[in-house]
C-alpha cells in the first residue's frame, strides 16, 4: 500500500506522515528531503522557490520510487507539495489499486481563526530556516488553490475546518 499525502505548505503533511508511520509501521518518504539533497549536492540548479519546476523535476523520480516499492510489495507513505493532481496518469491499473491519495486543505475559517497556531507548529518536524514567506494571505491563497484542484481532479480531500485533527484509517 502506498499513501500519498499532498497539500499546501503548512497543512501538516509531514506531521501526519510521522503519525501514520508510528501507527502502521510504514516507512515514510518526504519529497522535501529528496529536493534538498538534489539542490545541496548541486545535481540541479533549481532552488526551493522554483515551485512547479520542482514538481516537474521531482515527480518522475518519486513516481518510479513508488512503482519500485509496489513491485517489491512494500508499504510506503510519500508526502510533499510536489505531488501533481494528475498523478494517476503516471500509473497503470495494477499500481492504482494499491495507492491512496489524500490532500490536506485548511478552510478559510480555520486559517482566519488559527493562523498563529499554523505559524507556531510550522517547525514541529522540519526546521524551516526562513518562514517569512508564510503569511495569512499566502496560506489562504494556497489552500484555496488546493481545494479548487481537489474539486477539479475529484481528489480525496481532508478538510481542516473547526479544529486540527487529521487521521487516516487503513
């Protein structure tokens, strides 16, 4: 079984992956670690600010990692913002039956009421060296985009609305 956890920045993808790893004993793979390894090693000229270009660069690698894990009957949690909404196009039916996709999206009201907490918990797992680009407006904009894309692609969207409680049952 492969679990894909997507969502905008600061939605808790890495925290959820960590909790699921502890609960189900599935290893997890953060696409951010691959990104930073490739950037820091000089294997790419892309930077953390290159958004969509990073998705185009990283996803072909990640999708082949997923296929390899499935072919070897291994469970894996993959999390990150670099999972495209049309991810299914890269897998045949023999793979799709073993992949579950979840997208974390915070509602506008949640962001308005809990922005201080969003910033407070931003460093729970990964240490962000510079988080100044995370503003209430940017979080609202990103989550609105992810919600729109979930609707467009009919994705399994986990809405974070009243309080932050996210869990996935296998």
